[in-house]
C-alpha cells in the first residue's frame, strides 16, 4: 500500500480542526468560542447494521485532523531515527 503522506497532510490541514466528537450518527466539534457545531451526519447504507454504523461513525470522529497530523509527525520522527540508526550501522561496517 502506498500512502501519499503529503496529500494526507494537506487535507488534514484544510479540514475543520477539532477535536471531533460523535453521538449516534452525528459528528460535531466545538469552535474556539465554545459553540458546538454540526460537522457531519453519517447515514448507513441498507447493508450496514446499526452497530457497524456506530463503529464507522466513531472511527471517522477519531480519525480527525489533529490525530492524522500527530501520526504524520510521529512517522517523520521515526523515519529520522531509523535513518540515523542505519547511518551508524553503515559507519560501523
């Protein structure tokens, strides 16, 4: 699987910042003034049961921009650490 991390970062930076919360099929956020705003309504298809719909909505809320940006930043840091370890291993040969 090839993940375009740059594109993922761009869409995360452009999306409504959070944190995002969910209740039933609704995803919402609280803005900087403390107002709760509706972000999205997740509607299940005919072939998705209520329990799975709940899990899907929870996943969407959890995969909010702040979470994605934190994971991308962690990935960059881990890549740097890996590169440094490989450089040391190469130098010791």
